């Protein structure tokens, strides 16, 4: 009997050792990069290999915002509130960039699944041209009329004039945001997610070094205040874009550019634009609701806006890994539909959705327990900590629903069906969230808490609606 128990113990130890070794191997392969075919073989391994670099990529993308807020908070609550207002304006840029990158992912992943790397490379180049064109429509008026835009957002003429340099730089240099999103989408959808991760490593290192130097004037650097944060972030992203382009030309990846093949293809550009309209619409709907929420919250004072801004930054930091996992599901959907394997595509979504639900449940539990402690990492203002902790705690109640909801929406988009998620967003954000936030905050006198509860309710509604739509399976029939 004792011998049998010893044997079982030995077997368990060997099992755990093998699993740990397998995890180490998968992590190492995922970070270094792999040329695996994700349309065959172990689906579990495919999800792990794609998710790890995508999660790390999203974490590093969120670090931009957290680092900026950390150093800007040293200037004061007004500066933090200003960054929050500027970010609400920049969400239009992020909407266009995310919409275009989603369309790019859908097309490139299909071509990769079809084993047509030439067509995938052509689609990637056309997407980059489209992104550059779109960025100009924002850069020119954004740089010139930054101060006027800030006044429209409710800021006084004095504050708008004092801090407008930050907004002018962020809007004027939006092309680097656009290209960073689009080109990283190319690498991710092609299965080269490790490349996207590594360029953001570089961008963040530069931003972390330059932020305090330019904001506070350390060493030989000039003291630029909040404007320095914009220059630091833009510089980091610009270097990352240069590296991306270098890899596209000289890297040994699935998508590779040849100078002789690079020419505008109006048909492909038109297809990408049409496909991206739905996703851009989704993001404009979602982000315009964010602007609306900020406008409602601003009625309760600068401390509430600053606290809400910091809470949202922390939430974004926690959600971006979840978005990374959702991107993995989107890539698997596109590639497997291209390989004529719709059942494998669907299975990958449900497996990923369960994993995301568990991840967000754990994060949400932590945020509910110690919200003020987390907010205090980014500010020392007692009033801001209190209001930020309140926002973080309430919004975190819905985290367990956010995870699978992201996977479902990303996957439908990854299949090339961008119209359905647009309709879901209209219902959840415009018809539900904004009216409900105003009703709870103003009419029912719940104050800023009413806004936070409205966010939870609308996000849960989105997850339930997306799940019902996904089960119908019409996304499998989408031609890209």
C-alpha cells in the first residue's frame, strides 16, 4: 500500500514537473516568436502562443497611459483632469486606429489562412497608406485649433491656453498612433505577435526615460511640464514605428515588403475602408459615450474627474491583457476561416472566452478589495484617492462579464462581420449607457456613482447580446 502511494506521489511530481516544463517552453517560444501554423495542431497551444505576446503587448501599450498619469499627477489634480479630457478627445483617434487595425487583421489573417502571403503583404501596405491618409484629417485641425477644442470641452480660456501644447502635440502627431496600431495588427494577424510586443517594449523604455526628464527638466533637458509628457510619448511611439517598418522590409516574417511591389491598390484600399467602417463606427460609438460620461462626471468637480480619470487608467491597464487574449481569438478565427475550418474557429472562441472570464474575475476581486490603495499609487491627493477608489470599486463589479464579452465581439469582427457589433454598441452605449448614467446621476441623485453603475450595466448587456448573436453562427458565412 505504501509503495503504491509513493508511486502515485512520484507520478504527480513528474506530472507537475512536465507541465511546468511545458509552460516554460511555451512561454519562451511565444516571446521569441514562432512560425507555427495556427490552422492545425493543438488549439490550446495555439491560444497560449498567441495570447502570451498579445497580452504583454497590451500591457506595454497601457503602460504609456499609466506612466504619463504618474508623472503628471506630481503637477497637480488640474493637470491630471486635463490629461483625462485630452484623452477623451484622443479616443476618436484610437477609434479610427483600432477600427482600421481590426479591418486589417480580418483581411491579413484570412490571406494567411489561405497561405497567400503575397496578398497578405499587399493588404498590409494598403492599410498603412489608408492610416496615413486618415491621420492627416485629424493632425492639421487638431494642431491648429487645440485650444478652441479644449474650450468646447468646458475648460476656461486660461487653462486651455496654458495646457493646449499637450493637446496640440498629441493630436498633431496622431499618425504615429495610427501606424503603431495598424502595423502591429499586421504582425498579430499574421501570427507574428512577438514582433508587436517587442516594438512596444522599446517604445515604453523611451517613454519612461523621457517622461520625468522632459516634465521636470532633469539634467540637460528643459522643464516643459505637461507638454513634456506629450513629447516623450510621441518620441517613444515614433521610434517604435520606424522599427516596425524596418522589420516589414528586412525581417524574415510572414508579411514582408519588397520596394518594387509597393504601389497603391485602390480596390484593396476600398475593401479595407468599407470593412473598417463598421469597426470605426463601433469605437466612435463607444468613445463618444466615454466623452459623454466625462461631461456628466465633470458636473461633480475636478476631484471627481481626476479620480475617475485615474480609475479608468487603472481599469484600462487591467483590461488590455484581456484585449490581448481577445486579439488571439480574433486571429484564430480569421486564419481558420481562411483555411475553411469554421468549427475550429468557433471552438477557439469559446475556450478563449472562458479563460478571459476567469482572468477578469480574479482582477475584479482584487480591485474591489483594495481600490484606494491602487489609486494612491498614482496620486497623493486624498480627495482624488477617495473618488478614484469609489469609481474603481463599482466598475470592477462587472469585470467577470467584460472578459468573455471582449472575446465575442473581437471574434465577430475578426470574421469580417463588423456591422453586427456596431449595432450592439449602438444599443449598449448610446441607447442604454448615456441615458442611464444621466438618469442615475442627475434625476435619481446618485451623483457620480450613478455613472459608474451605468457603465457596469451597459457592459454586461453587451456581453449577453454578443453571446446570443455569436451562437447564431452567421459570422461563419462572412466573405472577406
